[in-house]
C-alpha cells in the first residue's frame, strides 16, 4: 500500500487509494515471461490479420465465396427489365350544357327546388 506524502499534509482520497492499489497489483502481476521481445513498428503490423488456424481461415474463405455466389445468383435471377408503363388514356371531355338555353328538369338535379 502506498503511504501518503507526509510533506504535503494531505490524506489521499479513499477512491484514489483504491485505484493506486489496483494499479500496483496489476503491475506486480506482470513478470518477465509475460512480455514479448521489442520489435520496431511497421506498416504491416497495423494491417495484419490475427493469426488463426488454417482450418478456420479456410472455412471463412469458403463462406465468403459462397455468399458472393449466392448474392450473384439472387441478383441474376431477380433482375427483370419491366416494360415502362404506357401513359394513361386521356378521358374525353364533353362540353357543359349552356345555362342560358337549358330548361328546368333537363339535368339530373334542379338547382332550385320547387316550393
């Protein structure tokens, strides 16, 4: 456990003390055999795939190829060029009856009902 600095006159916060103890325990759990040899950084290291077993890599590659083939077949079978829809027929318009020459009762409904 880390003691507080007697020169500062401040007591450490309990949370800070717990964090320090946890970090110290983590640091003490790492030994020489957990470390790997130093290697200079390279561009290949950033883009390298994780090392997996050859069987797993083969299965993943076959799965990707199968997915591409299924996708291609799906697109090829469902790609239909439909003929464009022809424009709608324009309805014929009959002229409205002339109001001046129309007689009552000519139309389906009279505008003014008889009293």
